[in-house]
């Protein structure tokens, strides 16, 4: 089984020579273990009993009625252990790390969900763990910082650049370059140098496989459309991967922040140009000289000026449509879903809901939509309450 | 023969002195003064960085210098202009992250570098596997695409890199990012030996060299000694450009004495 290095022109391995042999080693281990029944059994066991899979596919009737249209199903990744889809990938990569004999785990995090999931998985395997997190994100995702510390991880604040996910990833890569012989770097999205985009997609594809089975069991037909938010793009790739060859519309929702024309957004596909960031060629927010621009989003997990290379490819191919919603639209959806369905979504996932709400008139009663509810919103309650004026 | 090959071949010294500065640091004007100090201190080649927002092969010292230059509004064009002012006096090699080259256009960047008299380009995040097109473009412009090898490079990769090498091979002294280190790896001679075994190209060592003693040790095994973070720290610590210029010149002179 060979692992893709490129998706069309996108992807590649634009990283210092020092870590290229480690990427080769990772590719080899991944290809070997993917076909190994023992590894697969371990992974299946962890996903079932530790992560709590399969996650439900929930028919959100009140939301559908409110929108006056389609049957809306929510893929409940918010019910996975630690509260987001990120754990699917981290338990898988931790298994790889252990099999490869690595003694130390590092990761970057934006919203803190990937950091929490990595810290959780490292604790499960008894390995020391360091999480890089931008200072700005530490301030707005306090709950997750405390969780990581409780889980025994060291949280390393990153003060450079925009002090968000991009800079956390820079420092995680620098750590990895320095400690590559014993350290495993758990990348949290379908981004980074090959083979990471393929590996993360593989571990997240469980979302799509389950959703496919569940929707066929419930409705006996394929959905009309799948909707997922896109930061780096892992929850979207995970869901989409099982439907790429079917006649199903696929929509990725980026962060429009304060508006696409304000320059304060995270819409790398809609407003970026081809470029190299964090080891792969993809759409990137950058200036004319290739300096990477600061992204902006109310949601720390979407506050990233790049996107996974496979998304750039799927965009160019026209297989997935990418659109965006603003901070305000996401907040409204956050409130709506909480009140209508009793589910407080992560602000990231609220972007996917907001897209559906915004374009409700495009859907008919016969339409069958699955929205990936990638995470739960506990981590965002404080920030949302402040923005909504519920606390000062 | 390229200008860099000639420089190494015709050298009278054990090892060449190759100081690094971030282009346009601390300002475009002051950077020129520092380059004068490089020459006065005995530099054989100038290595100059093109400031990039996300320099992931660099440690905190070079990162801070890069940020300062970007805050000053320094662009790749400014760095090329500085290079043009010195390339007639000694060879200038640019260290540039791939996205800066890519955004400029590989062809256009190579043409601009050649027009500025630049001798070679080092792209720290473009490993040999990704570099075919870039290497061809450089060669067609008479630029040496300088490749890096690391202590973690396998024998097979060292051979791959050596087969494409031009000018010199940049040997990264340790697994890690740029930055002064109190001691260099005792694996260095062994690592350089592994590279020598497969190539006759000159070897320059960088990352971590920060004292004349370390430079002398490196010079026993390598054809060039690259010093970067140490010099930038000296500039940052001096706070005043005249003091910095004197300190840099005097430090490089000391190093030059022991690597001759
Ligand atoms: C709940 C949730 N959804 C989505 C994302 C965005 O990441 P991705 O696009 O890789 O799914 C994050 C990232 O932190 C997240 O926490």
C-alpha cells in the first residue's frame, strides 16, 4: 500500500533535511502497521472502549423543522471522548509512536482540542507529552489548558508571530527537528509534510465509514449533501472520504471571521494563493512576497492561514465546494443549536451549522444532509458568553 | 567552474570564514555596515538570509532578527539590492525559505539573484527530493543551488544529495535549528567523514558555531565555517550599531586567525 505524497500538485515534504529520514521511517511504519491485523485489532478496541465509538448519527428534527426544509443528521463527534473528533487521530498516531519505539510525544494545538486529545492518548500509553500552544489561544481556551495540565502534559506557550496555531506548529516542528531521534510529532490535522495528511485522513476516515453505514441503515439512501467545517480540514476529510466516489455534494466551510473583505478571516481556499506552509504546498493566506498572513477567527481551531493539501486538490477538481461563514453567523448558529436541539456545539462546528442555516432556502424537503458536529462547545462557553454580553 | 567552486578550490586557508546575517537586519542601512565588518574581519563569503515570517529551521535568535527586519519592512528585493552592493567584492549566498522563492516565482527569483551577482541559493526547507525544478532553474542562471545534509541523513540520502550538490554542501552540525551552542557534537568528525566518503564537493559546517575554539575544531574537518546566531546576538546585545560593527569585526578576526 503506498501512501500519497501529493494530491495533484499539492502536498510534498517541504521541511529541513534533518527530519526527512524520520518522515521516511514514519511512512514505512504506517504502511506496515496498516495491514497488520494485530494493530487493527488494537485500534478498533481503543476506538470502541476508550473513545466510545461509533458516535451516533442523530436526526435533528427540530433544527430541520426550523429551517423549513431538509432532513438534517448530525454526526456526533462531540460525543467522542474528550469532546471532539481529534481523539480518533491521536489514539491512532500514539499506537504508531509506540510501535516505532518513540519515547516522547509532542503536538501543536489551536483550540486545545487536539492538545487535549494528544495529552489524553499520551497518558493512556504512559508517555511524556509537550503541547505547543499560542499565547492568544491559551488566553481564549483556558479550560483546555487546564485539562492538558491535568492530563500530565507540559503546555509550552508560543509568543512568536500571531501567537496562534500557525506559530505553535512552527515551534512544534522546531522541537521535532531538534529531538527527532526519540520524539514523535502528532500533527492534528490533514496538514504538514507527507505522510501526515494521508495518515490523519486515514485515522479520521472512521467518521465517514460510520456515517455511511448509519445513513444507509436509517434512510436506505445516500445523503444529498455533507457539510463540515475546515480549519486544517481533518474532520471534513474524515467525513468526506467515504463519500468521494458517490453522488453526494460535499461542502467545506471555512472561517470568514469578520468578513472576507476585512482581511480578518481564515478562508485559505477562498482567499489564499498557492504556497508552502508547514511542509506542504497548498492554498495559503500570504502577501505578494510570500510572507504568511495572520488568520482571524472567533474559533481558535479555524484560525489558521493554511489548509490541508488534499482540500486544495479537491477544490481545484471541483469535487468539494468551499464556502465560509462569519464569526457572527457562527455565534448565531452556536446559540440556535443549543436552544433548539440541546446541543452546545464547538464554535468550529457551529460554522458548519451556520452554513446550513444561511443557505436553508437551497434545500428542499427531500434533501438529506449530514453535518459533522466535530466537537462540543464547553471550551467555548466562556468566550461566547462574553461576546454575547451574558457576562462582562 | 562556478564562483563558489573556484573560491573553495583556490583558497589559501584551511577553512573559509562564512559569516551569516539576516538581510536588512537591524535595518537595511546598518546591515551594510555589518557586511563591511564581515569583510574587514576576514570573511571569504557572505551568507545573507531573506527574512521570512515563519522561519522553521531557525532558533530564537535568528527568528527575532527576521521579525525585526520584517517590522522594518524589508522585502526580498531589499535583500537582493544589498547583495548587489557586495557581490562584486566577495561571493554572496542567499538563504531563503521556499515560499519566498515560490511567491516571487522560481524563474524570476533566480533571474533577480543572478542579476544581483549572487553566487548561490540555500533553501533550508527544500530537501533534495523536492528540488529538481529549482536546481535546474538555478543552474540555468549560473547560480549554485546549495543543498544541506544533516547528521540524520542516511547513507543513501547523502549520496542523493552529493549527486546534486553544487558549490558546496551545507552540513548541519546537529539535529536542530540554528542557534549558538556551548558545545558541538562529538559526532561531527564522524558525520563529516560519512559525507566525505561519497563526495569531493567542499563541505561547510553551520548551526551552533559560536566560539573561536569551536571554529578551530570545525576547521580541522571542514572546508568552510558558517557563523550566524552568535553574530546576530552580538548585534542585538550591542544595542548600538557602531559598537556592534566593532565587536563583529574583532570576533571574526579572532576566528579567522584560528581557521587559517
Ligand atoms: C471541534 C473542532 N472542530 C474542527 C476543528 C478544525 O480542525 P479540522 O479542520 O482539522 O477538523 C478543530 C480544531 O481544533 C476542533 O477542535
